[in-house]
C-alpha cells in the first residue's frame, strides 16, 4: 500500500460512519436503509449496504442479485447479503466440525449433526464479523446495515458483552477439565481445539463493541409504522439500545398516508395514524423523527430509492449524526433502589403523573405524554417517586 493510500485509508476510517437500521419485520426497513445508501453514494461517499437479515430482501429493493461478497450496484454503491451457511463453511469450519463431531459421537446422524452444530449465537457472531471486516477494510466511507427484525438485532447487539463473559467461563471450565480429566475424555473429544480461537474472536468483538458505542461513528435508527404494536416494539428497541450503551440518532416513520386524501375510506386511517404519529413524536423525544409517505407502488431500483431519500431527509445528508446529546434513558441502582433517568431537556414540569401498566411506564408531564417499555429488571416493580433535575426526570422504583 502506498503512502497516499495509507493516508486516504486512515482519513476514511476517522470519518467513517456506520448506520444500523432496525425495526419490526414488514415496516419497510430494507427500503429505508437502501434509500439511505443510494443517497449517500450519490453524494460521493463510498458506501457498503449489508443485509444481516436471514430473510433477505435487499436484492429485491436494489433489483440486483447479491451474494456475501460485495458487488458494485452503481458508482460508489456496493451491496452484500450475509449468507450464514456459506460463511460457516468458509471461515467457521473448526467450530462447526467440533460441535458436529460431538453430536455424532452422541448418536446423532451426520445430517442432523450438521444442522444442529450451528451453535447459539453463531449467526449473530457472523453478522458482527462482517461489520467488523468492512469497518477494518478501509474501503468504505459509510456502512449501512439492514439489520434483522428487532428481537434478533437485540441479541446481536448484546453479543459483544455476553460473548466476553461466555468465553471467560468456557475457557476456565476447559482448562480445569483438561487438567485432570483429559486422559478419560480424550477419545470423545474432537482433535481440533476450538478454544484457542476464542481469545482472538473476543478481541475482535471488543474492538467492534467500542466502534458501535462511539456515537460519532455509529448511529442506530429505528424504522416503524404508525401502528400500536409496531410502536411498542420500537419503544422496546429504544429501551434496550439505551441499556447496551448504543446511540439512537433518529427514527423513521414509514408508510404514512397523506392527510389531503380524497378517499373517504382512508379518512379514518389518516386520523388514526395522526394520533399514533403524535405518540411517536412524544415517545422518542428528543430524538429526531423523519417521515416517509405510503406509496402506491413498490420502491425498487436506485432511482426510486433516491427519490424516497429526498422525501425523507430533504436537503440533509442521511449520513450526518442527527442526535448525540446523550442517551434518552438510563437505568442505575442506588442504595438498593432502581433509578430510571429520562432525558427530557427544555421541559417545564408543573404537573406529573406516572402509572405502571404491565411492562410499560406511562408518564404524563403537563400536556406531554411518554410511554416507555421497561427493561426486564424493572417489570413488576412499583414507582416510589420522581424528581426533575439537570434536564432529566429521575424515576425511583421500590
């Protein structure tokens, strides 16, 4: 690599942006992430859009066949879909062979063992590895991730921390077992020792974790529709992003019906959506919320995607960081009590009402209402009191 190439690569890594779009299946996440990628590429940035969703639809949105190797869609725009099985055969054969051998020794057939040997967390690990490799390559200015539906993505984002804990425990167990039991179990153990790979993978995980938690580099964006069930799942994602230390810098409300419709059938739907849109604005405040209208035809191909990006982001670049102030909520434990801190800047509190309903905390401040999906640690607990200080509403639980 020449001096100029090294300098360009270094500058690209410093200014690099990673944007992960997540949301419930069917909300239009792939379309929004593809529109972002096309707009960024046409602004002159080298962009990779990567789908980590097992049920890929990125190829459909771009109108091109894709594989796990990035291909150029148009100038500056590259795309790939993570293929879990192909990746396992290519780069994770030692892990797969290890567990497959153990299963076959336990009586499983070769075909069943081959299927079951994809250990829990491997799919998420492979997706993270693709993001890490793209970030380390220095080839791209922007990486757009079309993530799996919310539940799978939350497991993916929790993996860096849980993997470190897991590897420490497994490594300790392995060393203790091998020290006194190896003569008894060596005939049952595969010849390859996968445990020696764990520290290297853990190092990659820690490195990527630091990048994902840097709000100047990585942004998380939720795509949702103005529907009650979709909103609740989006709020759950917002809660867990905050708990994991990731920055949500925007939300995109997709499939919004135009208010000036002349169709009487749509009037009721427009009124219902308006109510839910107001709810979204208050629940995600102060995170910026963008809107994309419902379209009569599918948005397929780069030109249609570019038009959609213009509607959503107007004159702003979709790769800019839209929100960095601080996490919108945070959970702490003080003197045996749990504390949830809600960032509500520029809000004057004259009247406050709180109510816990199931796994939701409902807060009404003056005429401002906010619904928060509680993390598991707070579900079932009662609120004691709340106080507002330094731009945050602090809610204490017994």
